[in-house]
C-alpha cells in the first residue's frame, strides 16, 4: 500500500471565497438538499421554542450590528464564547464571522485559570458567557485585563450590569446596517481564520488550532457528498441523512465534533437541531422520544449508558435511523449491543481531529454495520498514509502512524511555529495515532503514539498534569498515563514517587499513605476541570526513563494494566458525563 484515497470522488466545487455564514445562510450549494416545506432550524430543548431560517438570519444580523456599534468588533478580533450549548450560540458564532472576527469556544467546565489561558492566548476582545458561568468568566476577564463591559451574557440576569445577547439583538435590529460585511477574494477563504479551537498537544498546555472558513465548508461538503444527502432516488432504507430529519445537539458546540458535524453539517443537509444545554441521560432519552430524533451523534460514554442504563427500557427510541459515535473508539461489543437496542438504526463511527477540522473517515453508507470496531471509511478528498517505525509505508492490515491529507485540514497552531512544524507537514497532518486499514478502506485505531489521554472525547495532556503535580510538596517525581475505562475511554492515573519528606511520614506511620494519596488527587481536583481529575495515584520507587530522560509511559501503562488485572489497582470513576 502506498496511499489510500477516499472513494466517492471527485468532490463538488468547494467555494473558497465565502465565509461560513454566507455559505450556510446566504447561498445554495449543489450538494445541499432543498427542503420541500418550511421547518425550524433550531428547537430549544426545555421550552420547545422553534427558530426558523429567517429568524436566524435576522438574529445574526442584529447581533453583528450591535457588536459593531458597541465594541467596533471587526477584522481578526477574537470573540470567546464560554458556556454550554444555547439556542443563540450559533447566532453568536455567525454574527462574529460576518464582521470578519474569529471565534474561540471555551469549555464551560474550565476554571478561571484555564479560561484565562485561553483569553490571553487568543487576545480575546469580547467574552460571551452563560449566566451559570458568569463568576468564572468575570474572574478570568479580570485577570486577563478584559474590561467588565466586554463580558456579555447569553440571557439577562436581574440586577447584573452586563449586556446580554437578547437585548443586543433587539438593539441591532432597530438600526440600519452599521457594518460592511466581509467579502473574500477568490482563494482567501483558505487563509481567513474562522475559529481558534483548542486542542492539546503531546506536551505543554492546549494549543489553538487555526481553522479557516474554507476548512469548515470543505468538510461539510465532503460529508454531504459522501452521505448523498440530496439523492432522493436511493432506496429509502439507504437514506440515513434525509432532509427533514432531526438531530439532538447535546454534544458541546465549543468542541470540534459538536461545532462542525452537529451544528454545521446537520443544518446544511436540512436537519432540525434540538439544542440541549446540559446532558442528563434520562432527559436525553426523553428528548429522543418527544422530538422523534432521527440522527444521533454520541460519544462512547453515551453508548455505554444506552446499552446498560435501566431507564432505557422506559423510552421509545424507534425514531432513530442513524447513530454515529466519534471522539474515541467504540468497541465491537458496544456496537453489537447498540445494534440490538436500535434495530431500525444504522450504527457507525467516524475518526477525526481538531487539526483536520473534524472527520477524515465517516460511517459506511451501504450497510447497516461496518466491520466491528472500525472507525469508518475515508471520506472523498482524503488521502491516508500509514507509516511504519522504519519510515516505510504499511500495507493493508499492517499498523503504523496515520498521516492524512484533506481539503479540510487546519493551518497550524496559533503563534506556535514549532508545534505546527511537528504536526503539519506540507499539506499532511501527522496524527500520532497507530492505525491500520482493511481492504474496504475501513480504519481501525490501535493506540495513540502521541501521549494524549482521551477522557470522554476530551484531550488531556499528561505533561500538563505532571507539571501541576510537581508543585505539590509530597510529589518528588511523577508520570501520568491513561488507563482503559469502558465508560470514559481512558482515565488519568498518576504514578508518583513521593518526596523524601512524604516518604519519611509514611515510613513512620504507614496509615498516612492514604492521606497523602488523597491530598495529591485533591490538588488536581481543586485546580483542573473535571475530566482532568485523577482516577488514582499509585506510589512507585522510580519513574522509568530512557537515557535522554524521556518518560517511558508505555512501561507504566503496561504496569497499570497488570495491576488492574490482578485486582491491585482500584480507580475512582464517576458514571456521569
């Protein structure tokens, strides 16, 4: 095997002179289905409020107008959105993009320190926050030197002095257009940034991935073309992405999966999105039943709950005709269980990264189940190489590191040329994942060559936790590894060499070991977002390293597996997202 190319080509024209809102709201692409009758684009989960395309365009205009009038937001200014999904989250995105600004979505679970890092890295000029996140938002803004008047709330809070999106939209709609919408020159869409989406690297803190407008548009067209969403001549059982369907927007819009696949792709192909602010499993089931959801995008922890939670039997899930899982591999066992639970649905997986502007593989469209454990097939326009350790290209069935090219790949990491050079190489992305392909061009992810730990689809860089742990007085040396977990995919486990003082205390009184362990775990819990919390601390005499000082994580991962197999390792897990 030299290179693998995605089937289904050639791709339709990918416009490189449109912004994302112009592509989605103002134009028609040949691969886009035409709706036979009006339908809402968005539904607010709790209230049932419906918003159609005309209202979305008007709200987007109103907010863009207000941003321009009040803050003079314009070319390459950064607007950070900090909060869970909200029915006006896409309005905030598209309003910013209409002005030529750049959007950076932040995890609502972030601490003030973590949000501060994102605000300072991107030099954000505006911070839009959900009311539930306002205290963290204000603290991070203060530390970043962002004036309080530049913090905006999605919804009004009685007595709060901050502007809110609802009032700003109304104000903007009361005035004539105060901004000149950005018009791109041919080819400029490939360079003009739309998003700074954060992705963790193998070392250090998260990095901002530079995603241009063209990358988002390209990936949407790739998915629409592959799924043949427009083709109504196909047998009905093959039309799994039929216009008029309904999706559940429960995955967060700040994450590339929710942002691109759920928000932009599903709206492009004529689906209505039920926007969910916060995941609650029984409400998730109720929403599927109440809104007759046809297309589900999930992550493996949700699949675990669907297969094992006793409440599932109380709900009618028969409307689901397509379930796609991504962000982490879904096991063959879970795929089979999902297939039994949803006999009317096709089950598949996708594989992608923030750096590839989401998916490079997608579920098969010609059969209900792909090969068990596979992450889908290469999308049209994508080319893959599997490189063995000796630099040669692997054949079918042989493992190696995935290097991939696609019209959707990002430009690199913002203000980080060294990291960019390591991952982005002449139009290719070095993924750091060990994979193989079968004869059907289905991908199978074996392991991560890079050292990221993936917890419920979120990337956790071990080096970030190690650096933090080394500040604790009881930690002399440390190595953090991921251990497999059926629910979360992986969980961070810290192998710790106790400091001399801690060792002396534990030697004098062995019962203090538990207190030392708990204090180390609390040190992380007090300063890091939930998915970065340690599942356990294992004391060790020395951290294995190679002659150059590099941590030998694989040795400790193997040790953790052995300890767990022998029942000597107990992890603290929480069965909730």
